[in-house]
C-alpha cells in the first residue's frame, strides 16, 4: 500500500521508508530491501532515499537499527513485567526468538554479513544486551549477563536460520530451541540471584 504523495518532514520520510523496508523484509526477504523497492512502496524517488540513507547498505544498516529499537521496546516491556513478577524468562526468550525469526532480523543479519556488512548485528545485539543487563541486580553489568546475551542471541539467530530444518531432521519438536534457551536463561538468572543472596 503506497503512502499518499504529500510533503513529509525528513524524519517522517525516513520513518516511512524504514517501515516499508521492514514490511518488505518480512514479506519477501532481505534481498528485496533495496532503495528502488522501498521508494516504490512509499511513492518516493530513488534519489529521495539516497539522500536519507546514502546507499542500499546504509538503508540496511538503518533498518537493523530500526528493528533493534522497535523489537527491543517490546522486549523491554517483557523485562519490566518479569521484574514486577508478571512475566517470565520465557517471555524474553520468545520475544528474542521472534525478533530474529518472524520480524526478519535473522534473515537481514545473515544477508548483510554475506554482503560484507560485518557490523550488521551491532544495533540489535547492543539493545538486547542492554535489556539483559537490566535484569541484573540494580542494573549491574557482569560477565554472566554478557554470556547470557551471547547465548540467547546465538540460539535465536541459529533457530531463525535453520531451526525448523534441524529440529525436524533430529526428530525434535519445533519449539525445542526455545525450550533449551528458556532452561539455560532461567538457570542463569537463578544462579545470579543465588550468588547475590536473593531468594
């Protein structure tokens, strides 16, 4: 669906482009996230998007940052619920896995890495890392939380890229990757609470 051709502020134009790029990513995969395709989708010119992003790789990097912000806002709400006793580690696991699978971050990251954008995952990993750090006592950063972030992101990314095929070939349920991540994350959180003397 095209946006009616009207005068947009630079910020509105950029946001519309990122929203369209995200939809293209989810609908048809990362190879379809081009300046031309996004411009067509929002009724703008290729030159207009070139002005905002500089190149297709600039658009992809901006999209990774946009995904990080929007996805991690949802994950942040799960963290707050967890702290209030209303959520669970599984909520955080599910949202992280969904970010890489249903929201397209895994496909985008792999495409960008193959295309030579080694910093593709940085915005997403940084935001997830911040959220995992928030689970620490008084927001305290420690090595365990960094390892939790690494493990959760690796499991979610791997699951997004080949979890369906791998679990099927091993005769395991599709949810097994999430269940493993939930167990590991829960054990780590409980271990962290015990080491801080929290019951």
